[in-house]
C-alpha cells in the first residue's frame, strides 16, 4: 500500500519512480566499487557522505568557454556549478539584470540511461526554452561533454545563476508572496 502511494505521488509506476530507484545494497553488503577504501562497518549515512564528496570533486567537461567558479549543489540529476561565461560580451544571452557572465552549469549524469528520465529531461528543456518569467530560470544553452562526445552519457544545461535554491526558499520562515 505504501509503495503504491509513493509511486502515485511520483506520478509514475513504482519501477520508474526516482524514490524507488536502486536504494543500494543492504547495510551488511556493499557493491564492489564502494568497498575500495571504505570500512566494512560504514553506515549508510557515511557511505552517502563519501558518494557526495566524490561527486563534488568531479569537474564539468564544458570546454573553454566556461570557467568553473565553485560547486554550488547536487540533486537528483547530478551536480550544479557556478561558472563564468568567458564569451559574456553580449553573446551569452543573459538578461541585463543578470550579473555579467555569471551562469549555473547543471550536469545531468547518465541522461540517457532510462527512457523515462530521458523523456522528463527533454520535456524540462523544451518547456524552459519556451517559458519567460522572472521567477523561472532561463536555459541559455545545452551542451554535450566536451571531452568525449561518442560516449555522450552526461548532458550540461547552462542557466542563469540564482543567489539561492528552492530548498532554502521552502525552508525559510518567511511567507511566500506573489
């Protein structure tokens, strides 16, 4: 019953609901790739911390146009960096109120591994390309990895850079306004 509620809340069948994706091995077992350098008695929280740390240490493969400033977060799809668009002499497509050249780069890892995720990603990109509102991030560019386009497992979405994220807004005690 609980699985059905969770899948219904997700809007997908249980097999495709992100909350139900491979939760990992039971606590007393580890995947072979996780056993390298990790203690056998590590808790799930410790393993997650190590996974997030490895993610945060990876770099974007976006070519010479963007200079990464720092990692600003991670989410369901992958990592987000703040970056400087070195071609910001009016060619970046940024609105005037955006600080010159500041962009966010979102790397979607394994973008084409699951058909459902690929469709969601394409839907998000198409919708955001057509929407224009001060409360909606604009997509400035979509890039394939600069290093090896033959593998093409990840996708980079370049957007305006915001000074906060949705999680911080939701957790804020301040009431939302129109």
